[in-house]
């Protein structure tokens, strides 16, 4: 089979340090060209990575008739415009997540979905190990999946970093929180019907630096015979923020609790997907059972999010 010829739409680090090296190890594709707004930057990346063609503009790459597919790792606000330009040029596109800042922005891409492939680069949806895990979950390898808890955090306070620029789609939710949402939808194979969340914003940067949420999916999507109603979860949350910042608490929804549910089952019987993400260097996490604490958060704020789940009954 003839390898698919790919063009890389940017010299972003995720492309040059992660994606391109992985792509070059695949026999079914060829990284044929790379583009940057700067010709010297494109030349340097091409030389370093052994890419035969370098373009000094995105438009030049999209105009290359030999390029069949585009990888788009540009900043979030450019995902839709440059993906649209690529599909109009007849190219297939793998676009970094999130594909859009808001769902309605995707409407301009929908007419092209029947003529070219347009994919969002969530590894969870495409990696063989995640496909195998979902198949094991479907087969009941860990019992009936009812609850996922997904923390994700790192520290980044550089105002020059694109992830800290609110005007171009920066912030924790779009940067890493979307992974948790995608993983929850992937494993539950259901869409959330209700969402509650709390967000703490950086007063200087304007971006969300910590967000906590609870996604509730319909119980019927998991086990209609056993529990046709929704299964909700009790949540206890506090936001982590610098000294002097306001503290917010996520709303709680308290279901009827099965008195026979043991401590070991209490944390695994809910249809809700729970996520927490922040740019905190090290998170504090206090267990409701052991009361053990880890190292404090880098900014010494209040205790970050802790979710306590209870098993509801389906009477």
C-alpha cells in the first residue's frame, strides 16, 4: 500500500517532539512537509526531523497537491479556521483537541465530513490499548462500570504560554479537562444528561486554573433492567486557589443510599463521570476513609476537590 503523504501545519512542540517522531515510525504514512509562519523556523524543523519539504506559510502547504492529509496542532482558536481551509483544499485532517472552542463552531466543517476524514486527536479514541480496555469493560472484566474518577493537573503560570491566554482558548478545561470528559464518554458509551461544575479563574490571566465537575449519565444506558432511573452521586468539593481568593463549593445531589453498600463498593457504583483538573504542581487529596493527606498544593490554597460517592438504590 502506498504511504499517505502528511503535511504538518505548524512547528509546535507537540508536533515536533511527540507526534512527528511517532509518525515516522509508521510504514503506512510519510511526513512529507511541514509549515510555519516563518520560513527559517520551517527549515530548521524540517532539517532536524528529516522532512523533505518546508513551507514558510500555512497556505503554501495546503496548496501542495501532493499532500493528502494534514495534522493541525495550532493554538485552539485556529483549529476550526485552518481545518476548514484544509478540507476545502481536499485534505484529510487530524486536528488537535479541542477541535473547537464551542460546539456551534463545528457546523462549518460538517458539510465536508462526507468527502474527507476529519478527526480530533484524542488518543483515548484511537489507541489500541484503550480500545482493548473498553472491550474488557464491556465484557464485565471489572464488573458493571458505574463510576470514573479522573484527576489531571500540572503547574503552569507562564503568561506567555498559549495555555494561559484566555483570548485564544487557553485554560485548564480546554487544555486537559477535555481528556477526562472524552474518557468518560468513551467508557460509559453514553452522553451526560446533567452537569454541575465549579471553576476558579486566575485573577491576572483570566483563564480557568482549576475546574471540578460531575457529569451524570442515564443509568438506563448502562443497565436498563436493573436501574431504569438515573443514578446520582453525592459530591463534596472545594476549589484550590491562592491565599485570599474566594472559595466555592460544588452543588450536591444526594440520592437514596443503600444501607447495605459497603465502603469498598461506595466509590464504584454511580453512572457519573467525575473529573478534576488544574495547573497545581502537586494536589492535596484527603481520603474520606483514611484521612491521609499528601503534600500541599504549590500555592498553599484550600484543599482541592474531593468527591465522595454513595451507592443509590433503584427501588
